[in-house]
C-alpha cells in the first residue's frame, strides 16, 4: 500500500503534464485557433478520464495481461518475476509515451518555462510521502527534506520579490496580482475546487476495492462522479460568460462540496453503493461547477498586459492544490490506518513492518495469512481512514464559502480563456 500510494500520488501529479500541454496550447496558438484546440483538449481529457480506469481494470483481469501491449518491456521479465497484476496497467503509459515521443521531440516548438517550482513541490512530496511511513517523523532524513523544502520556498519567494536572475515581466509568480483582492480570492477558490475534486477521484475506486470489487467494477463505480465532472465543466463554460455573475456559482460550489464531503465522511463498509454514488456526485457537481471559472474571470479583472499573468496565477493555484491534496490525503491514509491497526495487529504478534504490509490488502502475504477476523479489522480500518480523508474536502468547501463572502457582487464581461 505504501509503494502504491506513493506511486499513485506521483502518477496523479502527471495531471501537471496535461496542464503543461494546455499552457503550451495557449503559448503556441493564436486567439482564433485557441478555442478549437482547447475544446479538443477538453474532449480528450473527458474521454480518457471515463475510459481509462475501465480499460486499465480490464487488462488487469485479462489473462493476456500487458505482455502483448509492450513485449519489449514485459518479455524481459522471467516468467516467475512478472510484476503484480495491479501494476501491469501502468505499462500502457510507456507505450503511449513512446508513440508520441517523436512529436514531443521533433514537432512541438521549443519553449523554456522557469523550473523553479519543481524543487518546492518535489521536496514537499518526498517529506510527506516518506515521513511517518518509511521514515519516522523525527528521523534526520525527514527533517532534512523539510528543511530543504523551507529553504527552497524562502529562496524562491526572495528571488521573485527582488527579481533575482529574472525581471518583473518574466518572473514565474505574478506577485503583482497579490495586490488585487479578486485575483487572490480566485486563486484560493480555484485551489479549493482542485483539492475537492481529486481526493474522491483517487480514493473512490480504492474504497470499492477494499469492499471486495475487482479492478473493473471499482473503475465503473467512479463513472457517475466523472460524468458529472465533465457535464458541469461544460455547463459552467457555456452559461457563466453569458450570465456574467460569478459569485453565486462559487457559493453554490462551496455549499455543495461541504454537503457532499460531510456525507462521504460518514461512509462505512456497509453503506449502500447508491448512497455513495449520491454523496460523491455532490462533490463532483460542486467542484467542477467552478473549477475552470477562474480562467474566464481573472482576465476580465485585470489590465490587458496582465492577462497572461492572471491565467498563470490561476494555473499555479490549481496545480499546487492538486499536489497538496494528493500528498496530504495519501499521507493521512497511511498514518491513520496504521494507527488503527497497531493495537489489534500488534497484540497478534505482528511488528511494525508487517503491520504496514497489511495495508496492501489482498496483495500482502502477511494479510493473506491473517485470520478472517483480523482481515476484517484491516478492511474496516482502511475504509474508516478513507472516510476521514473527506474532511479535507469539507475544509475546501468551507474555505470557498468564506471567500464568497469577500467576493464582489458584480456582473462582468468574460471571455473563455485557456483553462489549466
């Protein structure tokens, strides 16, 4: 579970790669070309989000496995060293990357963004992924990574504020927008939407797998959530620019996210599937009703020369919130579950390493040798811990409601800008 959770957090962060593609689209297209390319991006994202889990789950269960998809890779494994079935699905990423590599390398024009954020995000993820799971919180390695994170963050802030090795027009963080109330609130609101969306997106299938569903069924359980995400994203981008009022949208989002998150936090192993569908789609409706709204509102609230900075400001909020939400939720899941299991499993004679191994569920040999009663204890602990993660969603929705009280009640003219 520890390796899986860490890998999924890193895998989830590849959403940043998609954001990079959207940013390149904005940089490399004209105003006339941009809408159609952004529409294509949205269409492909929606299709991939819906079909990806189902296709991946089907291959995990298939006797053909992924060996036929990428024989140069899997055929290098001895027959007794084939990766676990649950890891086969990830090999498709290598195939897709290889197919499109010539496009990335030889066709897409060069563009060099500032990589300064990478070190901040990387040290943050490493510290929270390994802290409390692989390393103790008081371990020198954990402390060292947190120190590097803090030093990097301070150095980044200083270089941006004093324009060290850059200038005001080229710095990556548009600090001048911190002086504008609406753009700061949009930054917070966009980040809250991203956090509320990705916690359930990654943990609903995991919940159902620990309830006994196979990979395909667990992926299918996510479809109501994803369908509503796509639908309300399109609805917002169609209606809000025409209506002009944006505060009611954010208030609706905040309230809906709080209700959905609170209901999901009550879910137990005996909760009906239909109830979970109903609770989760409330989060989907609230999150996606405004997750892309900032890309239309921010450009309308700044001078023309600041429009690129305003879009970048919203992008930073969305990407940063996804990083923080996935990292925190994964760390909390590991530590909350371990703390609930250390008592009963420790009494059964398991040491710390063996207890953490049981978090992998049926993939763990330690779990396989537990009694039926202790397996049920493990499953209940994991399901309970997943429910606790939704307090992050509730907090995100509550923060949105507070921000709405500070937003202006106004009608503005909006244009559809490139969403990140």
